[in-house]
C-alpha cells in the first residue's frame, strides 16, 4: 500500500524467476542469494490449482523463500510473513528481515509471494515477466494487452481473489511447516488475507501477529474509496489546530505555481498525504508549510528528494514492484464500498481535504473485470489462536479506529492483545522497529505486552542497553 518508486529488474523469465528454485517439494538454494540480505535463504516453487477444489483447472505456482534462524540459540519454530498490498510481493518484506529476526528470535522466517505477485504465477504472465519491457511492472504499451487478456478470460482473473490466495497460504503451511511452533504474521492487506485463511482453511497455529490491521470488511466508511478522508484526519491530527490553520491559509492564499514544479504532479495535498507514511519526513511537514508561506520552496524540494531516496531504498530487489493489475482487481472487487464512485465525487471530497490520497481516483471506472464477493466476505473466523494486534495512532492507510473496531470483533473468537504505538505510521516493522521488536518479542515469549509504546523511548532504551556507557 506504500510503494511508488521506480524499481530495478533482472533479465530472466518469470517461468524461471530469479530467486526461485524449480517447482519442488523441498527448499533448495536460491539463484539470487548473492543479493544483499538474501545470503543463506532457501527457495521453493509449489504447484497450486487455479481454483481450489476444482478438477482440471490450470496449474499455477507459488514461490516461497525461507530465511533459516541464526545458529545463536535454540530453534523454536517458524513464522510465516504475509506481505500487504494487495499486490505486494514477498520481496517487499526483505528489507526488514533483520528487524523480523530480532522480533522472532530462534524462528525461521518463511515469506511467500501471493498468487499474482513476485515469482508466483501472474495475472498477465507475458506483460509481467521480468524480461518484458518494464520488468514485472507494466510499461505503457503493456497495459492494453494485459487488461485485454483479463477481460478475455474473466474466470481466470476472478481466481486471483482473496479467498483463493488464502487457500494457497493454508496449503503451503500444511505442506511445508517445519518442526516447532508455527506463527503467522500479516501486515496491512496481509492481515485481511490471514484472517480469510483462518475462516476458509484454518491451520493449527501457535500465534498470529497483525501489523496494521485492516478495518472490518463491512465498515464501508473506512474502505478504500474513503482513503482521502482517512489520510486527511491523520494529517490534521499531526498538525494540530495551529498547524491546520497555517496550512489552510497557505492553500487559500498562495499561488499554486509556487509548488507546481517541486510537488509531484503539482499536487501539494497529495504529496503531504504521502509523507504521512514516513515519520522522519512527516515531521518536516510544518517546516515545509512555513517555508512556502514565506515563498521559500527549498524545504519542499529537499523533502521530495528524500522521499524518492526513501522509497527507492524500500524496493531494492528485482521482484519488489507490486502487481498493479492485481492491486486494481482486488481493490475494485472486494475493498471498494462505492462501485459507482465518480470522478466528480472524488474531486469534491479532495477539494475539502488538506491531505489526499490517489486511491479513490484509481477506483473510478477501474478497467478490470471485477468479480463478485464470495460468501466469506465480511465474516470473522470462528476461532482464533492467541493474537497480537499492533497498530499506530497515526496510520494513514489502515485507520487506528478501524483497527480498534476490528480487534473488538476478533476478540469474540479468541484471545486478542492490542498494542498501540504512539504516533506510529503504517508497516511498524519499518517505521517503528524498536516498538515492533519489543512488543512482538514479548508476545512471542508469552511475556507481558505493554499496551502503549513510544518509538523514541523504546529506541532510547535499546541504545542504552547496547551501550550502557
């Protein structure tokens, strides 16, 4: 849900993707373990039916990567790390592997690519091949053939849904779980996918960790079509009353030409909404506003350059780019409560906002063959293993109030612990690693979990522990 940078690609075909072993029943050496942070990892590609429970369907493949636990203590088991999106590949989590190791000491890390992402079978295999015009991303001339192929085979496209992906995850855990405990971690859309798995094909698990929990599926006021309202509320909370007044004056009185060249697309509220994802950049928003009010564009130019550097650093791997066709398909089919949304409505809602999101606009007349939600949509698991929800109060993607509401529903099915990260944004393993590690590792150890955590305090405690002098 965060990615917007351009990415690198390798010259090899998706049929034999970099980093994936041939379809097999056991993990083997990865082809790309010379990439930074991937040394020693093991890869596997497993066959799945296009539609579970249907005979004679197309076979697809799902890619997995295992990072064995370091040999510095007793091996406790494994944790399956489920990426967000929809459309994010497992590679989106690789930059945080060191953080996940600290949070889950003694556990192997197992990272799958959802169907339609990474090294797994794609919605548009030809256009999303890593040796195509723009690698696994889509070049301009590839969009037409990709969308055309989806409309030519709408039943195939519809099989790339949340429930089938949940069946994949359950099957993979059943086939490839190792010795010891098995935990499942999901972030953002990954929390939706994990919860769907616990409905349609639950596996025996020793714990679940939900980072950036999505709102209840039927809570339409928090769906993707209302993302600008969610983002704007977070931005206003960040600025406070005085900051809001200053920003409103700027937008009402300044000539937009002042920021047109510096802000991507000339859209200052859209840029400000993006900055909310990154606390270090988010903290510079008041400075940017004050500088623009004095006709000084330099702080804006500097924060835009740093945003590009930050997003590029989050996507260093060839398979990092999200599958935009899958993003559009699942978003339009399952996470849009207003299928008749118009451009005029989006513009009107954005016109009243200080911070905006591009997502509502992308839902207008989405050029994909949307599928019908199935019977599992809007339901909760009948039973939950012990579960941790960790969520930031300033999360602009999955609203804090929505996570609270969803956690209350889930608590009817099993023991749920809710941990709040003060001023935390989205993807806490990245934006608040000290709070994430402290909270998650305590949960894993069955120790007491603090109800609230401040990243500044937690990071200071870690620094003191590492250097008591």
